C-alpha cells in the first residue's frame, strides 16, 4: 500500500470515519465512492479494502491498486459491521 493510501486509510479505520475516493473498475470505468472501511484483505499479490457502501446498501471489495485520491472525511462516523469471510481467510481488522 502506497503512502497516499496509508495517509487516508489509517485515520479512517482507527477513527471509524467515512472514506471517499475515486475507483477504477476492471473495465476501466471510474466512479466516486464514499464508504465505511471495515477491513483489509490481502490475497497476494493483491490487497483489498472491504467496506460497507451506503449508496449500494451492500458490502464491497475494492482492489487497492484501483483506488486513487483517498480522503478521510472528518466529522463522519459509523458503527463496525460484521463481515463474513470464508474459512481460512484472515482479514486485517482495526480496533
């Protein structure tokens, strides 16, 4: 994970703040997203952000190499959600 992502992700995870970023999907289409970060999932060589997306009312996985312009949103907060992973998958969760 690059320093730009780390600079925004760390306060978002630790402060339970919303995270806004630009996302490029597998087809190259870009969108603006605002999510509630829940966990990071590392499946070498790829890293994923696991987050609740309020606009879609669903949990989403975002490849970190497709995220740009991340911004932790001050004055926002959320409650952690239960994220179900398959057996043998161990995400990184923050307090």
